[in-house]
C-alpha cells in the first residue's frame, strides 16, 4: 500500500512508479515521533524541514494571550503540516500532535525542488496547498454563517471524506480521538454546546460515537444537514478514475 501522502495526492493526479518511489523514500528517510500536545512546529518557530503526518492526529492552532485556543484544522495521515515554512521566516500558527503521532521530515530544499519542477509532483503539492486553504475557508463559513448543528455535521462529514481519501474509513468509520474541549475549540462553541449538538446528531441516527471512533450511519443525511459541497477539496482525478474514485468521490 502506498504511503498516505501519496494516496492523498493521487486524488488529484496520477504518479509514475518513479515518482511514487521518490515519495516513499522521502517519508522513509527521516521520521519523528510526538506525544499528545507536543508541538510538531511551534507558533513563531522556524524549521529547515517540512512535516508530513504518517500516523496519528494533529491540529493547526492559535492561542490568544488569555489562553483561549482556536483549532483551525485537523491534520490526518497524508497531510503536510507546514509547506510554507521554507518560504516564511517563522510560522504564524502552531501545529501540535493530538494523539501519539509520527511525522516524516522532508527537507525544505527537497520541497523547493519538487515545487519548482514541471512534474506531477509539483502540481500535486500545489493542489494540496489549495485544498488546505479550502478547508480553512470552510471554517470561516462555520463561524460566520453555519449554526452549531451544521458546523459539527460539516466537520464530521469532511473528516469522513478526508479519511476515505487515504483509505482509513472502512464502513464509514474513522478514528477521531478528540475531547469535547477540542471539538469546541474547532467549532467556536462551548464544550457543553458542542457535546449537546453531537448528541443531537446521535439521537437522529446520523452518527454513532463510541470512545474515540466516529461511525457515520447515514452519510446522505449527515451531508444534507451540513449542506456539504465538496468542491473545495478539488478531487479532480477521483471523479475521473475508478481506481481512486471509490475512496472518496462518491461522498462529494
């Protein structure tokens, strides 16, 4: 099985065998392990390397001076944490592990080379950046226009699609080991309101939440509640090729 980074980017374009080997070698060369709450890269820090999540769960976050935290995005296997770091002097937000997490370290020099190439790899990396921005735009819409039920439904459905992209949502079930506080910080709600809304989705038979696992019982129903439109994920190739399309395109 391909590494999750390759599996994610193949949602946009196909790779040659040589390109797949190159990505495999990059993620195998150097890796680092993080405990829950460890920073993969801190707000205001710099790194010579970019980090690709290979296992576990991480998040993009910002903490205000009074300690309040906003989670802007969850990062799952296959996600590139900090593609911008070799361009910017320092990070303008933090990326932290939420569970035991393993990340591959890819040198900024290698990332620059791939982005500057006229190749499938360069195009796929730019696609990844565009989809990351799309996810962030959806969080803006969450806070500006979606109600609590729509916000949480949208987040859970989006996570289902993204886990499907990397082959980690069998039977519409995926690991999502976050706390009520994490969910609140990601949706701009209080922990009590977030939990109450989650229970409503359960009571309506849309999801099942057991421990740290989410099972989407009614994908169409959850999608309708969320008013989900997956165009922002730009699953171009998944819509056109059955070899990858079955993983995610049927949900969007």
